[in-house]
């Protein structure tokens, strides 16, 4: 009598494992890709409509070319500025101003926020004045800054640094305020030093708020940079727009607007990617 070796083997074990999950994975990936494409397409609808309106207005001469240049002229000016290296030169100067302002204003805002968040005494002395000063727009500081630092490079860096310091300090303070008090009690019981409290309690627990402060500081720096360069500058992207307006070459103004928008979007994408990775690898407090 011959006995089958597979007689007592359950049916589920005798089924071939030929990758039955692969079709489901492919369907899930295709569905995710289609969803992303739909989101991207929805986001491009409004820019496409605006571009079509711009092109139609220039073709039908609804607006004089001296006021609204055609898209082809703007593209030509952008290509010429890029190939000549003039656009890269202006971008480098603007980026250097943003970098120095982030270093100065970001450091000042971070230290101020840490001081007010970790010390009730410091907050009692500093927060009322800071709350009043933070209500002033950057434009209100320009006349005073001109008196003290002049109208050259220190004016631009000082104005941008002020714009950076306020959101960094506010978000740092709020981030520390949202840290559970029990973590600070544990740190006090273990007699942590101030650097240990910052490294083992504040940074892990308030990490998202601190990174949000950095993001807001960077975006404020970029926006304020353009305003300051429009106001008083002989170099930079803002100056390129002023120069185009003075020469009645509105294509240069539009080129400056396009470059500012593209750089702003790239900055936001880079910071968003860094924040996502930071959240993934963020350690637990204490």
C-alpha cells in the first residue's frame, strides 16, 4: 500500500508560494502614484490658468508690453541672465545675506527663547519687553537702523536678523512650554546641569517646535531679504527687480518674481524633507 507523503499536509502548506502578495503591492503602489499625480495636477490647475490668462493678455494686447511683458520675453531674459552669470551672482549675494542673518538672528532668538522657557525669572524680566518689541514690523525698524548702522550691508543683515529672531524665540518658548513638567521634575531629581536638561529633555521633547521655529526663521529671512533689497541695495535679487523697474524693463521684474518664488518653494521642500527625517529619527526625551 502506497502512502502519499502529502496526505497529512494541510492544504495551506501545499499551496505554492509564488508571490501572491505581489499583485496587491503593485496595486497599492499604483494607487498611491495615481493619488500623488492627481494632487500634483490639482495644484497645477491655477498656475496653468494664470499663465493662459497672461499669454492671452499679451497676445491680444489687453495690456501694453511695457507693463506686462510676454512669457517669451521673460524666458529670454531669464536665459540671458543665467548664461551671463549675472543671475547666479545676485543669488549668491542674497544667499550670503540670508545665511548671516540666520546665524545672528536665529542664535539670538534661540537663546532668548531658551532663557524665557527654562527660567521663570528670565521670562518675568524679558517677556513683557519682548512681547511689545515683537509687535513692530521690520519696516518700523528701518529708520532707527539707518541711524545706527547706515544704509550699507549692516542695515540689511540687521533688519533680516530682527525678522528671524522673533519667530524663532516665540516658537522656542512655546515648544518648551508644551514639554511635560514631569520631565523637568525628573531632571531636577537627577540634578541635571543646564546643558544636560537642554540635550536630554528640551531637544527631544520640543524638537518639532524648534524645527518649526527654524522653518519660520528661514522663510522670514527670505521674505525680508527681498523687501530690504527692494528698499536699499545695489546687489541681489531685489535690486535686480528695482533696476528693471527703473529701466522700464518689466521682464526683469517678472524674472525676479519667478526666481524668488522658485527659491522659496525649494527652501520649503528641503525643510519639509529634513523635518520628516528628523521626526523619524527623533529620540524620546530622557
